C-alpha cells in the first residue's frame, strides 16, 4: 500500500538519491518499530541535516516500506528512496532557519566562532638545530669508512 503523497519523484528525487548514496544511516528502527523516541530522534537529525538515511533492522515488526511511510508521516518528511532495509528521507529546512546567523554575543560551538582569524598567514615551524641521526645519503662520505674499488677486484673473497 504505497501512499504517493509521501514519495518524491522526478529530477529532485534523482538529485537527492545521488547525494544520499554516500551517507551512512543516522537513525535505526529496531524491534519495537516506529516509536515516539525514534520519531523524536529523526526529527532532531532532520533539523540538522535535510537528507537522512534510516535503517530498518531485521527484527522490526514493520516492512521497510510501511516503516518509511510512518517515519515520513511522523517527521513531515518525504521519502526519496527505499532500497532493501534502507530508507532515504528528505525534509527541507525552513528559509528563516537557513539564513539565520548566530547573534554576535553567542558562545562558540564546536570551535566555530565569529571571531576574526589570524590574517590567513601560516606560520612555519622552526627547524631543529641538531641534524637527524641516521643513515647518510648516497654520495656523502662517512668518517672512517673505506670505499670498495669499483670494477673487478684483484683480491679473492
């Protein structure tokens, strides 16, 4: 029983399938099926990312297509694709959420701030004063080492 109102079609679905190919599943539907906790987690993930992969595990009481429709209805998303036990869902972000900038006095999150950075000039690390100890390169003489003559050797080995 496929309800067409939850499915995307056309060029947009084709484009989203291409984008979703490399994603890893970020939500799982387990043996309890589509629960309010799963819908809440999916809604949070969709708020952060527009395109989400969901895996319906084998112990789930629902078929993958039925679980996809319940997830789409509960999270107000569209189904892009259902393959095997994987569902690809899409919900566009609201326009005001996309363009909203954090206030200037907001604390930094995950190290991303509105603070000006250091002018774009990279500082180079100073080289160590002592040379590396190791095997000399070809062509450099090592103190105390003798070179073997090239060509035929006159002595027996």
